[in-house]
C-alpha cells in the first residue's frame, strides 16, 4: 500500500482539458487512486472567499476638470454623411489622419469648367468610403466607432472634427447644437489624433505648459494655468515622466503609452465641451487602457460629449461605452446602445457564442468572418448592413431601442429573408448596396418617421457646411448661435503673448539641434582652413593682393549663403504637420507663429557665423579698421539672411525638401555665376540675370567696403627674356617700389562690375538686399497662409 507521499502528483486542470489523450495514457501507465476531498483539502487548504474588484480603488471625488456649464454643453449630430477619396493620390497631396493636407490638382485646360469643390464625384478615379452615416452624441455620453481596419473610423472622425483631408470629397451635415461648426466652436473641441505630434526636445511639462499658455483664456493667471497642467498630469498618470523629454526615433524619451496620454492631456487642458479621440488606447496595455476609458467616462459625466474610435477593446473596456457605431467598409452595421448590440444581432439570427467577447464577435461580423448554414460570411455582412441601414432610417439619432423594436425587427427579417435567398453569391469586390431595394424595404416598415429623418437622396448631396437640423436643446442651440456671431476675443493669449510664448518654445525645442557641437566645429574648421589659404595675403595695396581679397570676399559671402539656404529649406516642411495640428485647434495666429519662428533663428544666425567671420577676417588680413570690420560683418549677415529667405520661400512653396534642394541648387548656381566674380562680360541679352542675384549686390557692397578710397599699385616683375609676358607681383612696399605703378581706376584694374570709389552703388546695393529680404519673407508668409487657408 503506497503512502500519500509516494503517490504521483495530480496534473493541473488546464492539462486535463487541453491534453485529454495524453492524460489518459499517463493514467494507464501509472495506476493511482483519485484524491478524496479530505486529502485534497489537506494538501491545498482554501482560504475564505473574498470579493475581488478588478481595476483598483477608484476615488469618485477626485477632481479632474471642472464640469462644463449647461450653456456651454454641445449636442453633436451627424446626418447622412458620405465620403469619397481618390483611387490614386494626387501629386503633392499628403494624407495625414486628422490633418488637412494640401494637394496640387491636375492643371485644367482653358475650355474645361472648374469642378465644384463639394460636388460628389462620379468619376471612376474616386472611391466611396462612407455610406449615409448618421447618429448623435449627447453631453454625458461616450460614443465609440468600431470596425476593422479600413472601415472608415478615422475618416468619419476627421469629418466630424473638420479635419478631413482636402482630397476627400464629402456630403452631409455635421451639426453642433444644430449649427455648423465655426472657428469659435472649433476651439471648444478637443481632437486627439492617431499619430502623436510633439516637439521631441521638450519635456512633458514644457509641452503642456506652453499649450496651456496659448490655449487657456487670458483671464486665467499663470498660477491657475500651471495648476491645470499639474491636474491633467496627475489625472493621466504622467507624474513620473513630466520632466522627461518627449523624444523620438533618434532621441530616447517617454514610452509610446505615455506619448498617447500626453496627447490626450494636450486637449484636456482647454476643458473641451466635445472630445474626439482617434484610437486613444493604441499602444497601451489593458490596464492603462481601462484607466483611460474610465477617465473619459468620468469626463463625459461632467457634461461632455466623448466620441472615440477603438480598434480592439477588451470585455472590460467595452463595458465603459455608452453608444456604439459599428462600421463595415463604410456602412453602418449597428448603431445604438453598446451593451445592446448582442441583443440586436441575436434577434437577427446571429447569437453571441458562449464565453466569446462581444467586441471580438461583432468585429468578426463586420469582417465577414461569421457565417450560418444558410448564408456565407459576406452574404451575412450584407444582410446585416441592409437591416441596420433600414432600421436607422426610422431612428437616425439614437439607433437601436431594445424595448420598442420587436415588430420592426420581425419586419426586417421577413423583408430581407427572400431577398437574401435569391441573391446568390455576393460579389467580393462590390462595396455598394442596392439602394432601390433598401428604400423599398424601408418604406414597408411600420412606424412614423421622426423629424428630419427623410431619406431623400437629394439631402445626401448637401455639403458639410450647409443645412440645418433642429437640436434637442433649443436653448443651447440659440446660445451657440449667439456665441458664433459674438465679435469678442477668441484667442487664448494676446498677440504679444503668443509671440513671446512661441519664441521661447521655438528656441527651447531646437536647443539640441542648433546648439550642437557639429555647427561650432563646421564654422571653426572652415574658418581656419580659409584663413590658412589666404593667410595675410589681403593686406597689401597691390593688384595681386586685391585679387586674393576678392576671392576671400566671395568665399565669405558664398559659404554662409549656401549653408543657410539649404538649411532653411527644411524649416517649415519639418514643422508643417505641427502647424496644421495647432492651427486646426485655434492655438495661435499664423503671423505670430511665423514671426516668432523667424525671430528664434536670429540669435544663432548672428552668433555662430561670427566665429567664421572673425577668423577669416583677421587671418586673411582684410582692412584693419573698426568701421570696415563691422560693415563687412553686417553685410555678410545681410547676404546670409537673404539667402535664408530664398530657402524659406522654396521650402514653403514646394514642401518637398528633395525638390526644393534641386531648385535651390539651380538658383544658387545662376546667382553665383552672375555675381560678378566668375564671369565679367556677360552677353547683353542675358546680363539682366545679375540684377536678380543677391550675390551681385552683396559682392559689390563688400568690394566697396574693402577698396573705397584705397590706392592700388600694379607691380610687375622684369623678365630676362625680352618677349616674355610679365607677371604681377606683390612686393611688401609698393609705394616705394620702382616696378609698381599706381592704378587710376580700381574697378577697371580688378574687372569689377561696379565702381567702388563712388557712392552711387552703395545705397543701391544696400536697398536691394533689404528689399529682397522683406519681399521674399512676405511672399513666404503669403504662401504659408495659402497652404493653411482652410483652417
């Protein structure tokens, strides 16, 4: 008889369930007695059962943000939304979710009529991605858009938030308290994009602090704004990383989940009445995602309408949702209370399997991965879409009502049963429904239509910015209309405050890029090498020394011009996405951003090139006088700023750094060749190019500073051979050298295109450079404003 200690251990229950055959063979090989209840309780004593709560302790009294006043609450409604996108992206377009992109349309022939911007396209080059989507979200509700990838969740959210791509054509209405979205109402909406856009060099605290300074009202003190920032950081669990930089691909910073929470906090700062979030739980673990949804739920209970897209929620996450819009290839597969979606599909003959997550099941339905014995997966999906769209035609706002829909669901199942049997195999590549069958079936359903629920096809052709649907809260609608027409101040900070904040943020965000060792090393090395090549060769008053001086002056202007132009090409393309995001949120004026961004470059534009200029000037022995040195210094800086202006303009107009570099190289080569150093006698019919060259004016001004009122001597070396050509020399004392002769005209002796001893060209050169600087930067601002005009 074996003792209890000699008995083999009992396999775990998971092994008993998953490996039944292996376990049976194991039991046949090792005979043993099953453990009795007494022996089991002796080996594994059980504790008293306790109530377990998943999710940790939640303090409902914790203050996150103050509640939205009743007159500031917004009722969101979207009516019969349709959207089309090009099958092939147009040249120059940029499809960024949540950001309006600027596309370059194909050129029109003079006999072609320009198409209407909001007309629904009928060309085969367009593809419809949303089909007659409608619904609403009231204050206090959390509405979720669900569906597989490519179902249209992000496109629908971007249309509601007025951040759709310019290449996307859409029709229908998006109403906020019954009114179209205005710029002032737009500043009460928080939009969290799927892609987190931040300045990588700023910390979490700096990012939110600058956003609070720009977006919060002017009447709030600095301490109150910082308190709001701290409150948001605490609510989102960012306390541990608030002093860590955001980071990026080449710079280690906070984690992906922390970036997502910081992006949400960026929008929570303004205490929005409506929050639109594009997949806020992406990149978060299940626990962090649960806490985030609980936070959004708590925010909604304070009078906010929360609309979010969710890709794959867990069962606990799904319980936090109030309403659900399930999309399938642009069609509404279900719309109504989130916790009643299983009842909807059950009544239509698709019962939720036992112990299967509801979210997983409905995503399988929308992906055509669920079939029945009488219907395949795709046929089931089309059948459910038809039922949903016909039912929603009678209930456009609230969707499915599980208490009052028994008769309607019976009519739906009966009307589509014969249609599904005669339909045959569904076409896998056809996404459009048979609208005639849907309208006929909808007309046969019982029940009256609600106000504004007409399915007239003409209403689907209205633009997002037109039309009117009455809001349930007429008082809120009237208040919203009054606010939209109110001429009061709408910016969070004054213009001077915006300039100051944006200037400080721009300097701090580029501290790692501009104050780098590479920049100092570049100017230092090039300056030393140029100083060695022209070491003390420019101080003598001979034609030979003067020719060396002209070469040094040309290099002095050309090196800084080339570098600044090509660096400036990336200025606005690198910040364009951030500019679109912040301008769409109404954070600041475009002119404030533009001037602050240009002003932030000036300290470094003056400081770092100074190293190069000082080294070259004194090692080359240019004119030793304070007036000549500072005149030379500021002239070179002015030339460099004009070259930078060309780079800013090309980068803004093209927005493609590779193309801009090609154009910049062509422009610089032309300006360099016509600048007056390489070519002296250009053909008359093409000589006008030099008047467009900033190098021509800058080079002439530098030559005037160096050679004005300076007597040069032409010195030759006698040759022993009588017929040989004499060479120029550079003796140390040309005034007393018998082989040196004074030059009557310096410009003719050096082949300069301008007279250096007259004052005619000096004001012309200076005014031309200053005029180019102002004019090109003005054109740059106009180009930037044109690209963001739709915001």
